[in-house]
C-alpha cells in the first residue's frame, strides 16, 4: 500500500471588502476538488484559507458603513465563510489575517528579514490628500491622461490609450476620496531588497514548481532586474504597525501570504498537529498554493524570497488559473453577469456550478468561460441525462420486483472491471488538475453504461417472467457502474454524493473501488438531481442587475443631475457622410459627421466590432455636438455618438423618418 502523503493546500485569500462572487468560487472550487480527491485516495490533505483583512480600501469601506474596521471585517468574514460552506468548500480552517497569530508571524518574519540586511529605508515622494490627511494609492487618484488627454483616468494608466505614467503626470488630478487636488509629500518607507535573492529565484522558477507559462513570465521580470519592494504604508492605515515605528504599517501584501502560516498555526492549536513539519521542513510534507494568474508576482517572487530569508520551507507547487468570464466577456454588473455567490445559491444548486467548472478547468492559466447556455445544456445532459439516468432506470426494477436487493452474483464482471481499470488514468488527471479531461473520461464511461442498458433492454425482458433473473442481473450491473461513476465524481459533486451514498447504502471511497455490491440492500431511490430550468437562470441574471443598482453610486456622492445640467448638452441629429477603419486600432472607426449649420465633425468611435464602415455611410444618428474636443492616439475626436447596448453589442440611436442633419434634439 502506498505511503500516505501529508499535504497542506491554500487558496488565495479573498479580500474582505465585499461579498464573494463566482470568480472567487472558481478558485475555491478548483482547490476543493483537488483536496477532496487527495482525501479520497487516502492521503492527509488540509485546506487552509482566510480573509485578507487589511488595507486602505477596507479602512475607507468601514468608514462608509459607520463601522470600525474590526467590525466591518468581522461582518464580511461571516458572509464569506457562509457562502463558501454553501458551495461545499471543505476548509480545515477559514481564518483572518487580522489575527494575533498573523501579527506575531508578520513581526517575526520582518525581524528575520531585517537581521539578514534585507530591509532598507529611504524617503519617497507620494501624492497626499491634504483634506483627509492620507497618502493616496494610484487607484485613489483620477485626472486627465497626459498622453491622449482622456479625462477621468486613474493615477497609473489610461484606459483609453493604454499609456502608463506616475500620478504626478496627470493633468488636473483629484483625490477620489475627497475631491481635493493632491499635493506631493515626502515620507520614509521600508523596502525588501528582493534583488538579494535574484540568483536563488532564478534557480527556483526553473525547478518545476511553477507552470511553464508562469515560470516564463517570472523569468522575464528577473531578466529586467528585480527592484526593491515597498513593504510599508503610512498612517492612517488598517493593518499591523511595523515594530520600532509609530506611524508605519505593513503593506497588506506583506502580511497576506503570511496569513497562510498564521491560519495553519491557528488550526494546529485546535488539532494538536505538528506545525514545524509543514513549515520548517520540505522532505516530510507537501505545500501547494492555488492562486489567480494576476498575483503570480507576489507568490512567485516576493513570497519565496521572504520564506528563504526567514528560514522557512518553500512551496512544493504554485498552481495559477485564469480569470472567469461569463458568456465570453468580462463579468458585468450592467448585464447581470457579475453574480454574487449568495445570489447564485438562491436559484441554483452549488453542485451544478462545481460540475461545470470542473468540466472547463485544466492545468493551464487560460481563462475559463461560464457560457450560461452551455452550462444549462451540459448539466442537464451529463449529470441528469447520463449519470442520474443510470440509477433512475435501474432502481425502478430493483425496488418493484426485487425488494431493493441486488443480485447475488456479479454479471458482466469484465465490463465492471473495465470501469475500475479507468481509475488510474482518471486519478492522474485529477492530480494534474486536468479536471476537464477527467470529466470527459467519466462521461465516456457513463455513455458506455447507458449503452449497455439500452442494448439489454430490461424494460422489454421484464414483460416475461422467465427473464426476471436476467433483468435483476442487468440492473444490478447498472447500479454497480453508477457506484463507480459516483466515486470518480465525488470530489466534484459532494452534495449529490451524499444522497447517492444514502441510496446505495454504502460509502463512495476511491479506496473501496473494487468492492462490488453483491446481494446488497439499497434504500429507496429519490431524485438525485433535477434539470436546470433556463427561466431560473434568467431570474438570477435579472436579480444580479437589480442587486447592483444601489452600488452604482457612492454613499458620498449623488450622481443625479438637475434640469439645468441636462440643458447644457447639445444633442443634434448627425448624418454619417464618411466612415473608415483606422490602422492598428482594433475597435475605432473614423467618422465624418454632417451637423447641418454646425458643419462637419470628425468623431472617433469604438464601434468597429459592431458595424462595418460601408453600413454606416448615409445613416442619421444622435450626436453630442458640444462635447469638448478630445485628443486621442489616432487623432482628435470632436463629439460623441449616442448608443445603447453593452460590451457584447452596441446599437446606434436613430431618429424617425423626416429628421435631417443638424436638427436639435429637444
């Protein structure tokens, strides 16, 4: 019998500034499936997670709710824990980074870094809000892009032309917190000298610990030369004070990964587990981090360097996944595809989504798309139409004619053994996180099981009393095949597996795979899963749109406008007299618009994915004619077209017949 592996697994810590959404659940489900698989194989596998509870964003969110930061993060922690539990995420512990253990470990690791001469300090100049008396991160500053002059751009990059810059380069910058113009102010900050570990990191990323795509990306950063990492933030800040200072705090990304260690220590106190075997030595246990591809720099560079300097073990593997899209596009609140975990659970079973994620997930960092039509079809076809159908078809005969007892002999032993022999390949796919291939293999077996029952036609044989023994054997084989399929699917479908175990009157364990059910009593069959009604999915989408409405405007500002504000907008009917594609612009078209007495204008509009130039010439549409000309990368845009729709499809607004170019819209 193989030696039991001892494994510690973490997933990225959800930030405690709002509810969990389906993007969070993608990662937790991926991790949970892998952990459940390891347990099913007889390994010891612990799953540790926590809320990431520090930072300026959380401090400000708490203030908006008139709560202390501690009250706020405790409230979010309870929501996160409940949502994860409702998705059957089997944490060994779900802790918080705002804990005594994390404070202790953050200070301990910092002191080790400092004693190794890995910490230096120097003065830096930052944007400062004079009203709120707060240093501003880039995301809290907006202004006009210094390159293309686009307005309302963040302090680090322009979403219109793609330029990157420093907040000081913005034109007319303002603090998004107070609306004040930021000033520049000096402050002493502490830095981790990451370049001290450049050689060690070069070896580490080539060791096979990382996926090749991730290792290649990190290698590019290393080739450019590693920079010192700013690990401090100025008061006011919600977090842990840096030892020896009065107004300096650890940057949230320093204490967040340390939260893995602290949360595990919290678990060890409750379970009497040996903490040192998991964090001090690499040869006795395994350590894996499941994360999103957007945070590989923290986990692939900063984290291992910190661990190395602190004398702690490095991860056995870091597994990054891609982003979640819905219907082929980024999750959108306006379209209702930014779906909260709690909203999903009001309408649909968590096992549905767990299965669909498993059917799409693989070992790469490619993005995962939740196509809602495919989601409905795949769950209904695979789980209900194939897997549950086997148990449903066979159980009726077993219950009605054979008092819910399986046959005393195992017919079709070769077929059953074929199903069992598939276990090692399926196990290898689970181990490699190639869940989509594992699911495909299981569904191939389900097709074989259904084909066997179709070929044998027990419903025809049952009409002849002389054939009842054959009916008993066929349906008993079907139940045994169903049991094997459910063992393979148990890591993915924990809720359905519990109900299947009740029906089968046995546990579904990979280690018991070869134990046939012979002369065995079943319990009464109850429907294990029902089909998804497309109407329910539509209702979920509609509620997601409604739920977003209160969040669209800040509690500190009112987005409504007065009639005199609206009267400032000069909306005219414009005739598109020319339209052409712009070289090297994926979305923009250059349009010439006739506005009657106002003359012709050039407008650059991002409608190329929705309209071809030849279809636009001669059309009348609505134009904001008094918009300040805007300098863009491909020229000056002298107005704006009015359109409706969303990112997937935009529609021009056109007047009724009889309207003409230049007419005002009243």
